[in-house]
């Protein structure tokens, strides 16, 4: 079955610890609702650095990527429906959905 990566971009910080807990609970409920289709459910990122073409390293990223989730779905349309239910959208974040391509000689996950 095809796999898709849902990339989290941007998003606002919760206005209070209570709002943070409420959002986190909604997010965990959404992940649980995915069942076995969530191959790699929650992968937050921090301390991003960028390696530039000249070999120099700079703090921060070129994108606002803050994490990702990998899901299995029959079609891109099905993966997009999964993404549309993500509570990350409720905090002003955007989601990019991309199909993962199996490279020759790579073991399936």
C-alpha cells in the first residue's frame, strides 16, 4: 500500500498551558483514530540546522517544518482526507502531503 508523509508547517504556539494540553489531547485522539494506517505517527522536530551548498552550517531551517507523520493510504485523495482531519490545522498550521517513493533495493517498511 502506498505511504504518504504529512509534513507540519508553521502553526501558532498555544496561548496557555491549558490550551496546549487541550490541543495535544485532540492531536493524540486524531493519531489514535488513524489506527494501523499511521506507520510513523508523531515525529516533532527541534534544533534545526541547515547545511548549505558551500558546506557552511547555519542555525534554523529554510522551511517552517516542525514535524511529520507517515501514513498508509490507498490513494493521494485518501491521504488528503486523513490530513484534513488533523488538529494541527486548528492552530494555524499547514500540512503538505507527499507520496513516498520506494527506492530500488530499499526494504519496504
